[in-house]
C-alpha cells in the first residue's frame, strides 16, 4: 500500500518502515511502529513513576550473588572443620 508523501512526512516514515493499522470507532488509524513503541514506553514509565529508580533485575542479581557468597563461605567453613568430610 502506498502512503501519500504528506502523511509519510507527518509520521516520519521512511521506505521500509513498518506501520500499524488499527480500527478505532469504525475508522482505520495508521501509526508507525516507532510511535507505538514510544507510546508503550510512556505508558509503562507512567506506571512506575512513583517507584524508586532501580532495576528489579539488578536487585535480583545482587541478592543471588550475596546468597552464592554465603553458600561459598559456609562450604569453606565446613571444609575447614576437622573430622568433617566435604559435602
């Protein structure tokens, strides 16, 4: 489908860009994939605006590293005890 130049310019579309057609109240609405991604980014940013700026992934990784360090320390302590076979 050919999108007229005026609308391509308004949408910032370049050759090969993906577009998304959506039916809204019986009308077809054309948006660029870039616009949809930006809308999604804004939506999710709004959901978390009251939360502290940190990554839950980073938090989980830090917790797992701390747990692994505790396990390593316990294993080393157990191995250092006389008369105990390593597990």
